[in-house]
C-alpha cells in the first residue's frame, strides 16, 4: 500500500485528505496520477493532463517519472504562487 495525501485547494476540491492505494501495478507517480484521474468526476478534472500539480514522494519534491514502491508516501498539492 502507498499513502496518498492531498493539500491546500486539492484537498478542498476533492473533499479528501488522504487515501491508500495498492502499490502493485503502480510503476511511478505518472501511473498514480492516471489511476486518480480514472476515478472520474472531480478527480478527472483535478488531475487532468493540462492541470499543474506538484508532487512529493516520501517528502521529496519529484516528477511523474519517480518510481513508487510499497510503503511510500505520495503527496499532491497545487503550485505555490506568491505576490
């Protein structure tokens, strides 16, 4: 299992703080994104290919090609803006 966390506006839009996913078949974060998108509805909107989402794997910023293994913690959050 991997633990998936959602932060800031993603958490609000999904109405979900976290979930667990079976690690088997999740080669990398790109596959995790695809599986989340496949949930349909708001999930497919939030994780659509044209949406910018930042990712962390075990509290390290990374990209969609980062390998995922059992016991990992994955976090998704919107891009940080300042002003």
